[in-house]
C-alpha cells in the first residue's frame, strides 16, 4: 500500500491558510464528512475529473458535494493520498 500524504511530507507547525484548507479537505474525505469538505472549499470551487478525455464535465461545489454525498461510502481503509 502506498504511504499516506502525511507519511511523505512534513507538515509545518503553523501551516498556511491554503495548506490548512487542503488538509481539512483531505480529512473530510477520509472521514466521508461532506459538511467538512464543503467548509474547506470556497463557493466558486469547481471539481474537474482528469484526464479531460474522459469527457466528464466540471461540477460546481454544490453539484460535486451533492453527487458525492449521495454516493455509497467507500470500503473500509479508503483514504485520500
């Protein structure tokens, strides 16, 4: 299994607001807590699926949160890396 982000990098004692937002977003996904994910992003956030050749249209924050919140929670052990 690949190491987690937290195993690969040293997180500063006082992370920047940008890094705090990223870490909060990751934490929300790892806990499958979409209120937490929503709070970690701005209202103009857009979610893009790559590669673009898959043809999946970008989603607004509201569209993405609604689609993920309605999805089945991941299997035990799933983590954002």
